[in-house]
């Protein structure tokens, strides 16, 4: 439980730090949020091939589990 609380605190402090930086840079929370959203959109576009690959991996694992548990000893 202590580990989970530590992770939550670190993420919260990191988020507040990022938002604080953008708030001081841009002058308003609305503009700071827009800047963070813009950055996250760039990350999403950059990691799209990875997301596609992980989706295919998940489908392959699901198919393997289905084949292993279908009751047919020939698979």
C-alpha cells in the first residue's frame, strides 16, 4: 500500500510541476491546459506504431489462449 501511495504522490507532484511551469509560461490555466493537450497529441502521433503493434500482440495472445482452452487436444 505504501508503494501505491508513493507512486500516486510522485505522479501528483509531477503533474502539478508541469502545470505550474505552463501556467507561469502562458499566464493562465486555460492556456496551460491547451499547451499540455498539444504536447500529448504529439506524443500520441509519435507512439502510434507502438500502439498498433501492442494491439496486434494482444489479439495474438487472445487467439493463443482461445486455442489452448477450446477443449481440442489437437491444437
